[in-house]
């Protein structure tokens, strides 16, 4: 396999000419009041995601990735900038966005099928209709046979698949995922990555993935937006020119390794800066 | 042969009954050998024999129904007033911060001591008994409802927000089911406190159900019959616990 060239150091993420973005993020900023003063978590973040694209936002811990996730999902207001989804400004939770959270978010008192049908129930859909649709998405994530089980009877990876099926059942134009596989082991993570790739291919689903895992980002993405440590800014955009359809077998290719090494080269200094910052805070807290 | 092939050790109910039988046998032996004064604690066999007598002569089943009815009224009042009060305090944070410690103090207060006040307000009737039982059970139900609602995982609330749930939907579909185990713990505690006070006040004001009968039998120094009546009080408690457990499993099949 030939090793594709890696994109340059642009800090914007331009779409091909004439492509209408499904998601447009412009000049996004978020600052928090803390006892130590104002902390700028995210500053001047701008990017666009086209329909059918899978874009990852990667950065070290504390760079504001989850803040961006919450702002795009309409759960937190931005301090500056704006978010547009399918031409509409996001000022709160939006029907065009389906969210998958880092923490396990299935409802423990509902079966797999009832969990997946939950958003449809909220929309007021008839029971028979919503269960039929829910069953379609249960099958899509490979959980048929487990539809009558409760989340406590499933593994962590299966529970996250329930969350993905539930978000997809909402028929969102864009799936927004915040480190959905962070708590899973590497092998499960790779296999679930395959499942996400398969779903994306089958549905043509637009996905924005927030992650700190370089391997996961390269395995899944069309583009990777690399963020700096606090204040979180997009410091580089990497086009991933690996062939599609893709599976986790891609991780053994030379090109994959080069992408991972290149992105780690960018992130290493930022991650070290974050670690130093955490150490200084821990020391100060210990002295206090 | 291991434990697996022995049905006795695999049945908690049988183990429980066997433990009770062993405890009764031990007390019987200790009384027979004089280690326990038989004028204070009657023989368990005499207590068992007294049961048919109190059913025939003392209308213990009617009194059982009276006490169970009063306890049920306490339970319904707790469900209808104390749980909504806990929800209100969860929503009204300022009021909650102001009164939460008072509610906590109320849980520890021996309310039965102010029964004369209730007598003045409600008179010597079942209303006084139910009112004191309710007051005694109020605090644990309010506090456990509050605790359960607060313990709802933020990610579930955010998930609900992402699906644009209304405030009412957030409550009925996420907050309440999430808090149910804690609310039921509160109801169990509330019913324990309530039943203790119901029987205690029946005893003190010599009115109503099993508490009054225990008072009568104690004054007649009919200890076997008195202990047998206490057994019926325990039966009320067991029935309410079993009922609550069934209700909880119906409302939330998996914990």
C-alpha cells in the first residue's frame, strides 16, 4: 500500500468547494469563572463537517474536547461564536443531533429494546411502530437476541452499542460521540470501531467523534482536528487518506502507523503541557 | 455431595424458618434450665398455644385488621404527602437548604412523647394514632426521596436533555425511576417508624388494635398471650414489607 501524504499545518478545516456543511462551528469560545480567575477552556474553534463525513476532534486531557461536545449538543451555551446544524443555529438540544456520551447512559430499568425506543416514545410514536424501528437499530448494532435483556446483563461494550442504537433511532442528521469507547479494552474498542465504520457506511451517517485515542481517530476518520492544550484551539487538520471501506485490519498498515506517529508528534508537547499543569495543581492543592 | 444438591441450604426461606425454630428451641431450653426467668419470658411453646386462645377470646384478628388498617393509612399518607414533599425540596433548593437539617432532626425526635398534643387536636381516636404514625414516618421518606433524586447520574439527565425531554418527562421518565430504590428504602423506614408509633400510641392511649390488646394482656399479666399478640404485630410488619417489595419489583423489575 502506498503511503499517502499527510496534510499540512492548516488550522481551519475547509470543505471541498460547493459542499454545504452539515455542521458549521465558527469562532467557538468558552470561559469559566473559577476561584483562581477566568479560565479560557476553548478559544476560536472553527471547523465544518460535511454530510456523510466522519470527523474526529482529538486532543490531550483538559483541552476542552468535552466542552465542545456539550456546546455542539446544545447542553452548554458558548461564551463566543456560533454552531449551525443543517443551516439552523444551535441554542439548545437539537433534533438533528444524536448524542452518545462517554459515561454509560443506558436506563438500567429498561430493556435493550425499550432503551433504544426511548426517544421515539418521547416523540409520542405508537408502541408497535417504535418497537419495530428500535428492533431495526438493535439489529444494526449487532444486539439482536439481547433485546429483552437489561443493561446490567450486558458488557460495557454492549451497553455502549445500545446507546449508539438509541441515538441512531432518533434519526439524527449527525451523530455526536464523546469518547464512547474510553472505558473499554483495546480489542473491544477496535471491534466496536469496525461496527461504527459499518454503520457509517450503511447509513451514510455523519459523525463527529470526540476522542483522546489516536488509534481510534485514525481508524475511523476522514479528517482529524488536532486540538492544543488549554485554551483548546484547533492547531492542525489531518486528512486521513486511508481507503474505504475500512476495518480494524488497517491498523497494521504502514500508512496507519505514519498517521499515528505524525499526530502523536503534534500531541506529545501538548499532552506534556497538560500533565505539567496537573502536577503543579496537585502540588499546590497538597500544600494548601 | 456438595451444597448444590441440597435443596435445604439453597432456600433462604427454609433457612430462615429453621433459624427461628432453633432460636425458639434455645429459649425454651434456657427457660427450662432456669437461665431465663419464666415469670418474665414465657415458654415459646406456651406462646404458640396461646395463639388460638387470643383468636377465639380476644378478637385478635379484628384488632390485627385495625392496626394493619392504621398502618396502611400511614403508608398511603406517606406516599401521597412525604414523597411529593421530597420532590418539592429537590426542586426548591433554597427551601431545601433551609429546612433539610430540621427534617433530619425530626427523624431522630421521639415524637411519640408529644402524643397528648395530638390527643388534644384529634381526640382519642384512630386519627390521633394515624397522625402520630405519619409524623414519625415523614422524615425518612422525605430524606430518602431527596437522596434518591440527587443521586440520579448527571449523564442520564443530559441524555434526557439531548432528546429534548420536557421538565415533566425528565421527572417521570428519568428522575423518578432512578430514585425509586431510594424512595422505597425511605418508605420501608417510614413504615417501620410509623408502625412502631401506631402500636405504641394504641398502647399508651389504650385505644384501637393490637397495641391496646398488648396493654390489656400485660395488665392481666397474661404473658404468653401478650407475646403471641406481639407476633401479630410482627406479622403486620412482614406483610407490609412483602407488599412493598412486590410493588417495587413491579415498578422497577431490575435494580
